[in-house]
């Protein structure tokens, strides 16, 4: 399995270096949806080929051509380009995300940010790593409580998102164009103390969950489970204290 992980990491880095050259100068070929590029398809197909060459029993679940979740002992969850709109517009930070779930638990995660040449990886029980160097969640700004709120363009429940925003403005609140995948990595590094995400699909969040947890942080879905499911769309996390505060806020504004 370690060889497969290394092959995946190598493929993601090489793909990231390639697509960086096209950021801001690539066509949106989406027909049934906005924000799809030939690179999304190329990366997704490449990841699937590597995984299936290792074992045909491993299932692949990803945003573009493999969006049906098939329950199996080994499932790979990917987002070939997390933040395709950001990539098309030539902005930072877009990225790639892939997670390996074994028996319902994520055991390996990789997220690559081409704009910064940063490869984040995590191995269950072994820690989180940035470009091969282990790191822990430590607040970069200990005198503030920095919260990131990511709201998908496709989020339909305006009342809930407005209520969430009104609660979070009591903190040092950030809204960015950064993709979900890389944002979870920034949380894991302590750039933010907490993060709330109202997602359109959840593909990048599987990888993000393990990186946050292995860095020493907390990560949950709306049901307060730390092992997420394919139909989850609301996620939150951060350090222990801030995660507890975010849970109370979500319990208040989100009707389960």
C-alpha cells in the first residue's frame, strides 16, 4: 500500500505543476454544470487508473465521472481540482484532494496546492505532513480567534447560511476564494482556529478530515461524527476549544 500512496503523491505533484502553467488561461468546458476543465477530467482519469491498476476491488468515488458512491472495503474519494473556478480565474488557492477509506475510516489523505508547491499528507495514527515534514496544529495568531466560513456557490438554504454568518461575525471572520481542500490544510496548520463549511458535494472533505485530525485538531460533520459519509454537506473543525464553540452555534442555527 505504501508504494501506491507514493505513486499517488507523485502523480498529484506532477499534475499540479502542469496545471499551474494553465491557471487563468484555460477553458470552462462544463455543459451540465459550470466550472469543468479538461484538466479535471485528465487528473480524475489518471488517479483512477493508478488505483485500479493496484486492485480492481478498490472503488473510486470522485466529482466528475465517478460520482456514484459504491460501498466497499476500500474506497478512494477524490476531487481532481478542488476550486475549479479559482483555477480557471488564475487565483490562489486551488488544489487536488484524495483520500483512501478502509472499512469506513479514512486512513490516508493527500492534498496538493500547486500555487504554493505544498503537498499535505496524513496517515491514520502516524500524523500529518507538509512536504514530508511532520507538523502539528499550533495557532499562528494566539491573540485572536480566526474563523473561516466557506459557503458553496450552490448552497440553497439562504436562511441557514445567513444565520451562520450572523453568529460568526462575533469572531475574527474570514471569507476567501480558497478551495475547500487547501482550506482544511490551512486550518490544520493553525492559520485559522476554526472552520465551518457548507459544501456542495463533500469530495475534498474526506482528505481534509484526516489531515486536520492527524495534525491534532477536531473535525466533524453536522451529526458530530468524525468519520464522514458521502451525503454529508456541513462540516466544522478546529482546535478543541473552538470546535466546541462551533458545535453550539451549529446546533443553534442548523435544523437537523
